[in-house]
């Protein structure tokens, strides 16, 4: 990691955060706290994006307290909706998770945010949104983000809400919270280049699909040729998919 940070900095790239967004849930890593401690000498803020499913465990909360910025997923207020949209392990309980979030929010003194992903026909009715906003208000986050799917989702039936539902959600959240923002656009095209463009592509696309425009911008920044992407697709390391009129690339699940 030190080498990557030095290489990115040498190229004039700005690093906002070192962020834990692995291919899975960060708090499943029993060494998360040790890893955060190990990154401190780099003198960069550290962020963790978590679904909060293990926050009922004290040791997990203690690990997250070490981070500078924590984002909690809050997509549902009822057990039924939560199980449909988040597909949790059957042993988990939404009430336990919420209580863990409350305890963590009471202890945490740095930047806490929440993210609520809206899915058409699942968590977009007024009663559900009011209950979600009411709970989030208990956490008193610095920002409460409302998001819609902008990249290919895990399930083909998932659809983003329309503008009316999105506006309703925003207005409901604003009645309960300060600092409400929408996340409805794609993430942009300014991905950092570390010096190894193939590794960069496979790293980013293992976390989330990458829009073709962003991928082309990274290829250009690296001084590489688009033929590299074609080779990754042809050899099965990268997949090309279509979603909502856009073309995306993601790392093939069979390759690590």
C-alpha cells in the first residue's frame, strides 16, 4: 500500500481517502482494526463502507471507531423489505443491527454518513421511507445519502425509482434530517492511475462495474491502448455488460 500511495502521489493524483470497499463486507475481516492501525503511518484519512450487519458485536464497533469516515447502509425499516433488498444471512436480525448502529453512532465522533438505496416497488412507499428517515435521524449522521442503482445490479429485476419517488424520499428525509443529498449520477471518469493500468482496471472492476467512458479515460491517462481492454475481455478476465443504455465492464467472477 505504501508503494501504491507513493506512486499515485508521484503522478500528481490526489488521494481523498484510503477506503475499505472489498469484494464483500469489510467488517467480516477480523483484522480490520489492525489494518487501519497499520495504514496510519501513511497519514491519509481512512474510510469504511459497511452494511452494518455486524455492528451488534462490540469488537466490530471498536474496529470501526478507528476509521475517519464510516458509511452505514440503511435500506429498509421492516424485516420483510430488508430481507428482500439486502438478502442477509438468515441468522441476522434487523433489530439487533439497528441497536448496534445506535450504539456505534453514540460512540463515534468522526464523519458518519448513511446511504439508502432506493429500489422500485420495494422500499419506495411513503410509510417505509418515513420509518427509514426516522431511524436515521436517531443516528444523527453528517450526511444522509439517497441513492439509486446506476451500475448493473446483482439481480436483473432491480429497477431504480422514478423522479417522483426520488423527490418524495428527499422531502421525507429533509423533514427528519439535515444534510440530505442524492447520489443519482455515475461516479465520474477521474480514476487514479497507479502505474499498472491492468492492475488498476481489475482492482476497480472487482469492486463495482466501470462505465466505458471512465475506462477509456483511465486508458488514455495511462497512455495505453484500448486493445488491452479487448484482450482482458477476450481472455475472460473482464466482462462487458449493458445496463440502461450504458456499457459497463466488471471483473469476471471466475478470476482472482
